[in-house]
C-alpha cells in the first residue's frame, strides 16, 4: 500500500516538474487552438456555478479539479479564471457562446456531451441541486443543442455516481 502511495506521489512530482519545464519553453501560454474551448467552457461553468446565487467551496474545488485535469499552463489558468468570472457575473450571452463553440464542436457531439457532464458535475458538486440550478442546466444544455430529456438523463447518471 505504501508503495502505491509513494508511486502516486512520485508521478505527481514528475507531472509538476514536466509542467514547470514546459512553461519555461512556452512562457506559460495556452496553445491557440485550446483558447476558444477553455474560454467558452469556463464561462459556462461560471454561469452554472452561480445559478443558485453562491459559488460554494465544493463547486470551487470541482472547478479547480477540472483546471488541473486539463493541465492548463499559467496563461490557460488566467484565461479560464477570467472566463469563469464573466460567467459567474452573467456577463456572457449563452447563444453567442454556444455558436462560438459549435463552430468547433457540432451540436450533439461527444465533446459537448462531455461538457454537459462537467456542467452537471459543477451544479451537483455540493451534493444538492436547486431548482434554479436545474433550470440553468436546461437553459445551457438547450443552447448547446441538447434536449431537456438529455439534461435530465445526465443529471440522473451523474447523481448516481
């Protein structure tokens, strides 16, 4: 058991080292092709996270985990945080954001279905789903091209995990 833990720790150290060395060569910049998805995804995450009027610590931890899973360099983290704030403050137009991302990922694509799961995960991060969160998920889901039924199914699947 200890060897598994030390192996996981060593792997984490190597990942952090690789990231730090990578930033030396890239200056921490996010590759251009990743900018649009990061910007739109985190704007939508902020929009959903604030649906119940407060971003809880559980939701913030979930968002931080998404950023970590995406292995964003410092420039990507800055872009993600700025987009999250715009979404949280409702300074985005959902239809416009949906059109922007659907130029890259068509409505109904597996990428957008994964995004829907991330958005559901944010809403359910604190263990409860308020009616405003459900309505916001349905609104965002519809903008991304998903039916209310698809959103409800994803809610049920994520809730069962």
